[in-house]
């Protein structure tokens, strides 16, 4: 595999996973693990999805879910959010209980125009896994049951999905470490992080992002540090490092190709950067993460 597989459509994911069904709508579907056929794949290799996924694990004693560098096991009454930037893979417990929601951001239009901004738990820069207490679990189950009943009615199920996402937004405040979504500084920091996601491979200087935001580099650093406890430069380096780790772990690209893909002028510069950040070489990291 030369690149991390990218799945564009929900129907394409179903084919990839050997699910003998089609989504109820092109840009939305709801599935229960109990409905999976016996030939559905129990393991999916690393991939990215150009849509959002919400997975409710009512009970998964075995199996494993990997999201970028994080591995999750023994999930009970947990909800996992996957956005478009995540590298996702799993080994499914055949007795897993729960439900999967899949939707493209366009499904929420016109009510929500920027779903990744409105619901930050889909961002790889934020917390993506929450555990539910008994009351939250019951409310979640009730909503999912109604969504499943109404799934063919696109307008009704959209508003039910919005209701569920708003509940998740309230839930996320329990876990959130960042200032909530009202201040101009918070919005500026979020905009900066989205720009980093878009440009980190080719643009690694803070000045570039400051110019995009029509502010000075010093002001950008001050705002980002106040909102995230990390400098703007640190965000750029962390995003570059995460992509390097993903490419080393999930592809067969050689180290020179990865250095080129991340816009390092020399492989030695990439090696030096990676070792400074992780204390091991890219080659050693790959050997330790087969």
C-alpha cells in the first residue's frame, strides 16, 4: 500500500467491508452491529473516510479500534467520533453490540454549514471518545431507536441526528479543556487549526498562517497559546509529526518518499525532525509499529 486508502462514499465503505447493503440515503445511514451479515469483514485495515462516523459501543469486550495513534479496547457504553482527517482501523468482536451512524456534512445543510467547527469532537485535535453514564446511555439508545424507525424520511432523521449531535456537544463539555465556542479568540484558534490541517504539508511557517488570518505572527501565537496551551509553531509541528507517524505505520512508502510528501528538502532533515520529536528514528518507529 503506497498511500493510506481514502474512502469517498458511504456505499464504497460498505463494499470495502463486505456489507451486503446500500445506505438508506447517499449521504446518511444508520446500522446496528446485530444486522451485520456473517461474511462482513471482522477487520478493516487503516483508511480515511470523506464523511463523519459516530460509533456507539454498547458492549465490545474483545476487538480493538485504532484512531491514528490511539488504540481503544473493551468499550462499554462509549461513543466514538471519527472525522475526515482520522486514520481508522478496527478488529471487530463478533459479539459487539451497538450502532454506527455515517453521514456527509452536506446532510446537515442548510442548518449546519461547518459541521467540523460546530461539533469539534470530529476533529483529530480534540477528544474523540466519550463514556456515557446510565442516563446518557438511555437517552442515546432512545434517539438511535427513533432514528432507525424514521431513517427513510430524510428530513425527520436529519433533525433527529442534529438533536443527537447537540446532546453530544453538551456531553463533550464535560471533557473539554478548551474555552467554549463563544469568544473571538477561540474562533481564531479554531480557524488557525483548520488552516494547519489544510496546509501543513507545504507550509510550516507561522507567518503564512498569520497572513491568511490578516494578523501578525506575534498576535497569532499569543491567541493560539492562550486558547490551547501550545504555540502556533507547536501545532504545525504536531500535525506534521502525526502525518509522518501515520505514513510510517500505515503505508509502504519509503522514508525518502515520506520526507518528500511532507515537503522536507532532504531526507536527513526529516530524519532529524522526527528523532528530535520522538527520540527515535523513522526507521525505528516503523520497526516498532508494524
